[in-house]
């Protein structure tokens, strides 16, 4: 319950910062939101199906070629039937994923970026949550109002790693 309150407070702060910064920087700060699809990889794909969620992003342009980002959201990965052998299978429970990431992007051209984000990621489900180190290198397209990014998301804790490919489509509000 505590982490849900922290996440809510963080999301409100990002939205407030986005509104204030957008007015002060006249185009240097962009705030947006959109959809995220997640495709589990490695061991993660053995017990979870595709993920669908929402993403919030703030991006501050330091120069035409370099920006900083902050990202959060919620993605729900669907449980799947797992064969235990001997004709027995179980249905795993869905898991929620909440990232809180900050990063840098380089724009080799005005509409193409390469970047990396790192921070804290948390998986939720069954009334429990488990957080750990989270990272996501990514590439993407940046249009006037739309941004599309493809990233490789890795989450690590105590030697365990869960990975997924993430595809985000962001609509920029300003």
C-alpha cells in the first residue's frame, strides 16, 4: 500500500512539473502519455504473456541533440498456462509492472533518438510487490506530436533478471 501511495505522489509531481516547466521553457520541456506493449523474453516469457499498459513521460531538451527523460507508468502482464508435465498445468497470475526511470537521449537527426534509462522498477500481484534495479536502452522516432520508442527493459534483484521488449507510443501534450 505504501508503494502505491509513493507511485501516486510521483505521478502527480511529474504532471505538475510538466505543466509548470512547459510554460517556463517555451518548448524545451515536453510532457506526454500513451500506450505501452511488453513482450516477455527469457525466463519471464515462461510464466507471463504479453503486457499492455499506460506510460507517462517528461522530456527536457538540453539542446537540439541531447535531452533528459523521466518515465513512469503501469503495464499488466497476462498470466498464462504453464505445463508442469504429466498432464498437469497451472494458470499463472497476471503481474503488474511499475517503472520509475530517468535517462538521457541523443538525437543524431531531429526525428531519431538513441537513449538509455535507469532507475527503480516494481512488479505487483497477489497483494505483494517486489522492487529492484531497472534499466532500458532504447531507440525511437520523435515527431511533432507523436513519439514511438522500442526498448529492451531489464529488471534485476538478487541475481534474478526479468526482461521484456517494450514498444511505447506517446502523444505529446505540449
